[in-house]
């Protein structure tokens, strides 16, 4: 089951603010936390006290807590990869290794007596995870998570994201990546506040569209909001996204008949297996409404990318079939345009593959 996550930065937020955020996020269905030790510069006992308080509260709200660390943090706090009791003591469920060891150490860490998850940085295009697997880890305690990138233009491109994610998926490991709030001044662990995305193409997109892209790609299991603090509207928008399939937002034309409206908004759609370059075809509605008279009411001369159309009864046995246009086409005069996929989500149409299930909503 896909999880939604949030991030907290105990060295940059008050305990009260973090608890309020965790409480609010839990009400929206979030259940995973990324917490950062990389930028913390305090004595070990103070860190333990502060992290314990917030982690206990988070776990009382049903959150899994993963703490971001590195060998440098281990050295600074006097922690050995052979003894992870510190993280057990602060009630963490796992640690994320922003930078790692040789592979053997990571494998040994997965056998820790506390069943802490060991999360590996997924964003580097290397054979690092293959090396860890060569050392026969406990794969049930091994997971992966991408980086985030606060500097504009520094995020992963799509090709690198896909390639590095497949490096982990081929081993059957759980994966995660980050999306970013668009609230001005939303912060992460570092001074730069230009968004905090895994993929650069997400930096200017609304947060729910970023999530929809992750779902359409179907490469990562969990998706985490990286920066603090998203607005209530953003949390609600993310929580409203269908995590099981692509759900495209549409604008309907005025005067759309009730049956056509129901076909668009109420049906579970899937693309036919015999696909083409011109349109997505969802054909079950023509079976369900066979015999209904689909009148002609909105037939512009051209069908444009993103248009949602339903065939009129002038098209015979195609009557009632819903289609999403992929490239400009002449209209025969028999095809009704009933709506349009909103502009910022039209790029997602390309991810509807043969037999892909999807929904349309307002």
C-alpha cells in the first residue's frame, strides 16, 4: 500500500509547530515521517531528548519515523554501524543513509536486533545497491529513498529518476521519493528555499500534480512532502489524490447532458490494449449505455490535445465511447467534446498505457 509522508526538521522548528503539523497531517491520512539529523549541531544527549519527544508523539499518531544520517553523523555522535541502539532509544523506525559505507556494513546493519529499517539513497546512478545485495542483507529491513534538491536546476531529470529507481525495484525493495510544497519560504535542512524536489521537472508544479506524476510513473511506493510547512490547501489536495491510479482533473463544457457527465466522472476508465497514437479509448461506457441516444451538441471542427470526447449516436456502435485526444485531429462532426483535461495535467496523458486504469474528476 502506497504511503504519504511529511518531513520535519527538529533543529529548525519548535516542538509545538512540529506536533501541530504531525497532528494535522495524520488527519489527512499521512503516516510516514522523514526526519533529519544531518544538519543538527547539538550534544548527543540533547539530540536524544529532543528527537525522543517528537518521535514518541509521531508514533502515537500512527507515523513511521525514518531519520536521515550519514557516516559523518555516526562519527560525530560516537555511533557504530554495529550498534544502532541510539536510534532505537529515540523511537525511530529506521535510518536513511544519505551517504553509505562499502556495502557489507549496510548488509550487517539490516540484521540489527531492533528491526530498524535501513534506507539507502537511491539517487546515484551506481551499482551501490547491487553491492549491498551481494553481501546478502535482510531484505525485509532494506528500503530505498531518493534525494531532494533545494537548488534550482539541480534535481534529477526523468531519465535518471527512472534508471536509478529501477536499480532498486529489480531487487523488490520498497522505494520513496519527494515532492515539494509551493508555499513561499517553505524550508528544508539547508539555507536554499527554491523548492525541495527529487525531480527538477516538478519544481514549479502544484504539489498534487507532482504526486499524480509519481503515481502515473508507478515507480516509487511512498511519496513524501519534503519541506515545511505546506499549506492546509496543499495537504488537502495531496490527500484527495487517488493513490492507486492516475486521476486527471477535467473541466466540463457547459450544458453537458447528465449521461455524458456520469460517463466522465463516475466510471472507472481503462485504455484499450490495441492502442493508437491519436487517442486514449475507454470503451465500456458504449457497452453500458448501448441503445441510448447520444445526441450531437458540441462538435468543433478540430479536436485538440487534452479534449475529452464522447461519440454521438451518429457513430453507430461507437456511440457512448469516451476518448482523450492526444494530438490534433479533424472532427467528423459526429464527436462531442464534453470537457478538457486541465492544462497543467495534460502531460500526464502520455502515461496512460495499454490497459491502464484511470479516473476523471472535477
